[in-house]
């Protein structure tokens, strides 16, 4: 077992005293809780520009992991950084900068998002109404760490599995949409046919059949 502090430099997100407000003249982009999900990279494009004045120690770098410290404790990789301005993560996000010679960032992201790890994190969180992860808790959090080659293999397979799941979900959605459209078309066609049949019947009433005796 290894402590996360042995595998990565852990730090708290930048502490804003008030709500983060968008500012076209801001000096940095701000990554917030809404920009972090378990099944995709951090949403860098969704980060807002704001006036931050954060020290360089809070600037994110490609390969950093951002972990939600409140609510759902999902983790995402920061794959890219905007070229024009630095980017910071707003607290209660926690930032982990993996030590590349010890741990593969993609593997660590996968492991932190694994249901078993998520359950352990939830059990360790402090607070009654809104569970929160602290920096000290993450520093001391222990995980199983296989050799670096195995980490890379696990990360590759996990990435392929996630891609397969996304494709299958897309196929399911497209199939459901096609079925709904077909059924709606059938409903409209049947309704029009009944209306046309009713009009024809009214125009040409059937005469009684008189038999001669």
C-alpha cells in the first residue's frame, strides 16, 4: 500500500472568498466542480475567465489530476492548458500532481474513480450534510500500486473500455430515437388512413339490399 502523498504532490484548490465571477479582462481561467466528471477529461473549455491574482503555485499543468473535494468525489485529468492564460482550480477541488516515475496519471485517475475507491473516499469524508475531502485526508489515503508497466496496461485497457461504453450508449440512443420516429410515423399514417376511410364512407352510403319475392 502507498500513501497518495508518496505518489503525487497534493494541494488544495485556490480559495475564492466570494463567488467566481466571469471577467473578460481576467488574468486566469478557473476550473470549478461542474467541470470535473469521472468519464471525461476536465472540461477546460467550460472554465470561465476571471480575475484571480493567484500565485504561480496554484497554476495547473497538463497531466494534473483534479479531484472533487465535495459531494461526488470524481477525478479527472487536465489534458490541456489554454495557451493565453494560466488556469487554476477553485476550492473545494483538490489538485494532485503525479510523480511520473512512480505513478501513471491515467492509472491514478482510473483507480480514484473506481467504485471501491469511491466508497472508501466517501467513508473517509468529513461533514454530515455535505461530505468533504481534506488535503490531509488525501495525503494519507492509501492505494494499491502495481508496477509502472502494469499501471500503463490497466490505463490503456480502461480507456478502451470507456470508449466502448460510450459507443454502445450512443448506439442505444440512436436506436431509441429511430424507433420513436418510426412509431410516430406509424401513428400518424394510421390516423390519416382512418380519416380518409371515414370520408369515403360518408360520401357513398351503402344502400339496403332489397330482395324480390
